[in-house]
């Protein structure tokens, strides 16, 4: 099936979307609100969907992932990133101890979107790089390299300020 109606998309993907969201946000009401937001975006953007660029499931998941990331950006203070970042052995301890949290948040926002997504998923959601690779439709090696580049860019940005 190459052409999907809004109803078909909802019936096929709503259970997966709500499960993905529930695993990442606190509260049933928040999950339901985000799920509604996802399908509102899906239905609004459906005329622009190009099956030659991505499968319908990948497209819906991308909208879902971006909606969840936007939710965390809006509703949670950037300071919470610090706790999770300090748990990873690859992160320079001095990076976190010497810089203010607002500078860290600013540096994070300065990253290209994909690199910022990798950092948020890795340190905020606690996802392993293998799962992030699967979620983003990239190879593990590509995500690992981008993760290292993102950390390097964060270090440079913080040490330049």
C-alpha cells in the first residue's frame, strides 16, 4: 500500500506512538497530549509525505521523536542535562565542573539539530548509542562518530566562551 489515509495511519501507528511516548514521559495525560500532537502534525503534513524518501513508519516515528524532544526542551530545564552528562566516562569532567549550566545549555542549542538530538537522547533519555542508531535509521558507527563530534563541539564551544 503506497497511499495511506489519515485513518489508516492512525490505526496502524497510534499504539506504537503512544507506547514510545509513554516510555519517555511521565504521566498518562502528558503522553496522550503528545500523541495527539504527533497525529495532528502527521495529518497536517500528510500531503507533503514522500514515500520515495522514507517509509510511512519511519516518517511517523521521526515526527514522534521530534515531538518528544521538543516537549523536553519546552518543559524541562536544561540544568537537568548536567546530571546525566556527568555519568559518561567520555565526557570531560572539567567541562561540567568549570562551566555554568546556562553556558552548557547555550552550547547544546548551538549544535546542529541531529547532533543535539544524539546528545539529548544519549544523556537525557539515557539511550545507548546502538538504540539511538536504530531510532535515527543510521549505522552504529555513524552515530558513534557523530556523538564524538558533538562532544568535541560542545567542549570547543564551552572553552571558547
